[in-house]
């Protein structure tokens, strides 16, 4: 269900209009805004959004992560009909899921107007809403709720995890990806506005404290972890342009994509990697 932001009543229709108090969310370019225009957030800047939009969707990291998410959704929630992505950015995950699961009804929320404009162009089939994940007006609304590389941007990550749990229907699922290992902290984390990188036990505890049952957790970008570590050590303390990691030659990117595909094949076969650059957690709500 959706709740009115003004009076808390359940909204009777899919439009953001409350019949009880006549509150109505403003809509611009087909996107309903559930945040006052005066609210200042720590979202990506327009420059960072433009940088993300410019990244080739075949980039080994983004392509590998999106393939892992699509596989996990099919593996653990094959009958899901609705999915909410919180913090959808420019829409790369939504676009990937629209291609792999064309009958899935997709919704994306994001605080950045600029990011939503990009997402509206790339995923026209998705419903897009401007909203802060810490105050989403959804309760038991979706079969699956995902937050992919979002929690690390939120100071109140425990509260954010509870919001994710509240938005999913009983029996539905929550899927989360986050960066792993504090000792991998680099200028890329600073540039991206991260508050933390996670230990596996920390992420599992967040999910359980939110009332979720963890059904799967694995690291990924694991086969490339030694390369990541060497890069972090060599560049520590140096003035490095973090965007450099997004610009690779076709040959290097192709080799790294092949490694990520091999890693995903092992995860599909049942391997849970103990360490890696990132973590995937899959949980259900009782």
C-alpha cells in the first residue's frame, strides 16, 4: 500500500492523490515528487550523474553486477511480478531487468532530478518517483525491493534497511549490494560519497535487525580482489582521478568481463565467495 505523506491515509488509487485530505504530489515530466524542492540531499551531483551515464553498460563491473542481480532475482524470486529499486540513479539496473524480465512491473525511486531524467529516457516502462529512501511511503507494496550500492551512501543505514523491509510484502524479498572491506577504501569511495564499506557480518546483522531472514550472501568481484588490493596500495595517498576506473581499453575490459562471467558461473553453481570487492545479500520478509 501507499500512504499519504500529509495525513498518513492509505491511498486508494495508484495516483499520488489522497482522497482523505486532498494532498497531491506534484508531477514533472511524468515523475511524481515526494520530496519538497527545498530539501537538500547528499545525492550525486549532476557531474557524477553525467559520469555514470557515460559509462559503457558493458563495463566489466557494472555488467557483472547487473548480471548477478538478474540471476539472483530469477533464482530466489522467480514468480515476482513487481520490483522496487530504491536509489535507481540513472537506471542501469532497471534497464537490465526490463530486458531480462520484460513482464516485471518496475518502479524506481531516486533523490536526484537529474538522475531521474536520465532514467526516464533509458527505462520508459518503469514508474519513477523522486523520494528519499529514509522516508518511503510504501508498506507491503512490492514482491521484491532492491537497493544496489545505495546503503553506503546513507548515514542512517539501519533505518534505511527497515524501510526496505517495510516496503516488501510478507513472503517477498529484499536484495542489496554494497562495497566490501574497509581496507579497500580509496579516493573512489570519497568521490562517490560513501560513508562506509561493509563487513559481511555487519550487512547480515542489518538485515536481521530489520526483521528479515537472510537466505543468501556472497562476495563478488572476488577473482579480481588481488588486483584491486594492489591498485589501492599503490595509489594510496596519491591524487588520483577516480573516474579513471570507468575508462578502460576494450581489450582490458573484455578480459575483466570474462573473469566476472567465470565468477558468476561459480556463484550459480553454489559457491559463496568469502571475500571480494562487493557483497550481495538476499533476504525474505516473514
